[in-house]
C-alpha cells in the first residue's frame, strides 16, 4: 500500500505538472470506485474546472478544483500515470482525465481497492491523527499521544487515528532507526526513547520522499519510474540477513497479521 512518502511523491509530481491546467474531459471506466457520486456527477462537476493545487492528508490525495474537491485513496496498488496523448487506455485504467495542456492523467489500480470521493467543500478528515512532518507534530505532542494508549509501538505508528500516513514499511524502518522493539507498549517509552522516535519518524519519512518512495510490486511515480528508497531499507524484507549495525540476523514476526522486521539485539 502506498504510504506517506509515496503519496507525497505523487502529490508533488502531479502538482508540478497539472497545477493551473483545466480539465477538458473525464472518463470513468470503473464506477464502483466512486464512493459518494455517480460518473455523471463527477464529470459534470469537474469538466471545465482548473486545478488549483494537489494536496495530501495522510494517505489521501486532494485535488483542489475551483470549489470542487475530488479525493483519492490509492488502496493497495493505485497509481497515477501521465501520458502525452491518448490512443487507447492501458490495462487496469479506471479513471482518465484529459487536460487543456494536451496531456492525459490515468488512475491505474490492478487490485481495485482504491476509492474516490467528491466534495464541494474542503474535506476535513476528522478521524485522522496529526501529520508527522508538520511543524505542529512536536516532541511534546508525540509524548502525549504515546501516553494515551497501551498499544504496542508498531500498532501505534500504523494507527491512522494517532499518526497519519505511516504504514507497515515505514513503521518497521522507523523503529529500527530509533532502536525500539516493535513489541514495546507505546506508553512505556522513556524521554530519551521518545526523542529518538520523534527524530526517526522525521528522518525516515523525509529520506524516503527524497528518494521518490519505495517500490514493491505496483508503486510507480507519475512518470512511470520506480521509487529508489527500497535500495536503502534497513530491516523491511530482510529477515535472516545481518543487521547493518551489529550483524545479528534480522528477525521476522507477525503483529496484527502484518510482517514485522527488527533486530532483536539493537531494538530494545
């Protein structure tokens, strides 16, 4: 599933290419992805609108289209691809947008777990926790959130109501960077560990964005290229391989049916 760095990479690229461009034509090929509108409603509202900006909240993408706000969640395998011209739609394309620049933008989703909403007011996402790269996500804010739960720290990081945008890949990498076991209760962290965790969250996510995200399976950038962060992962999908710090084999366990990778020696 695309996580914060992948969604942010897509946001930055879409904003750079399509900001201030006008939607000429919109083709809905899989109506089941629409959650609160029909294909006809989506077309009638968006065709002719100019894209003011592409924004992100957690793992959600928001298109600001002159008072209309289509919102996308990419599910497990959703990506956006740009094309200079449209001859025939590539495979697994569920939404296509033609712009006045002559380019097309495709929403491709092999597994079809993505979702699309249409709002006439800026969406608020009341169920989402704070953005981990926002200036308001301070050390004291993180400490308060940790003290409110007895979840283990990995479940805490992946709980979108507590911190927005972190999924399985980056929860594993953040905890290795911070030297904290994924099995620790979130409320058990001391001041030094909370400080390490706060720094690790920001470093790991920022580095992944700079490398255009992590490509496993379906994820591609808007230009169709792989992300590069998979070449820099320290624990994710490295079970049995030596820890980069101490040489101990990386362990693999299951937490909430998700693969969890960590160093039993370095992470306490």
